[in-house]
C-alpha cells in the first residue's frame, strides 16, 4: 500500500486544523459537551453581572441563530 493511503488526516480542512491547534494549545480540549460549557459560561457572566450591577439577570442561548443574551430579568 502506498504511503499516501496510510496517512489519515486529523482535520477535514485547514481551518479546522488551525482552530484545533489553538484549542489544544490553550488546553481547551476536553470530553465536555461544548453546549454545556457555553451554558456554564453564560451563567457565570450572569452571576458576575448581578454582583457588579445588582438585580436578577437572565440568560438566553439560541444555537440555531448563533445568539447569546445576558440581560436584566
């Protein structure tokens, strides 16, 4: 079998490779679901806004429209 057929690419595109390398260098690769991480980070921002500005804050995440909202409740 030729060498070219033995090489398996880790990423499908150069862009995926670049993003993957950045994430790996930052230590961001884990087995945690990215949607859960986004939910936690948004909740953390909501908590910090409440500490800084007071009041209740709500989080709205829409993955379909690529939208995250943190606003006073």
